[in-house]
């Protein structure tokens, strides 16, 4: 059987799981680091905050809870977290 060309994409979730399981990335520590850096901005009602070279986008549900939903590069492009996952 002849192989056909396939455009294969790898989801952000697959990359994250690979880094965690194969290379020992401590996802909980990264999550805690980002949450700690964004906490004050979320409490002030910000929709985003610049952390290091990454812009974290914050989504509030209006009932005292907020989630960092994605990380953008300085140009506004989806970066490490989010995108197609």
C-alpha cells in the first residue's frame, strides 16, 4: 500500500503531556507560578497581564472566579498555552 502525504499537527495538550511524562516537567509548579504572578491582576479585574515576555489572558466568570485561559506572545499570537488543544 502506498503512503499518502498527511499534514500532521500536534496539539498543545499532547506537547504538554509529553514534556511532563518524558522530560519531568512539573506542570503543577508551572501552574502555581503563573497563578501567583496573575493573582493580583485578577483581583483587580484585569483581563490580561504581562508576565516576563508573555501576556496572560484572564477570563472571569463574574462570581469571584477567574482563569488564565491562554498565553500570547508580545505580538498577540497564541503561544504556549491554549491554541488548538
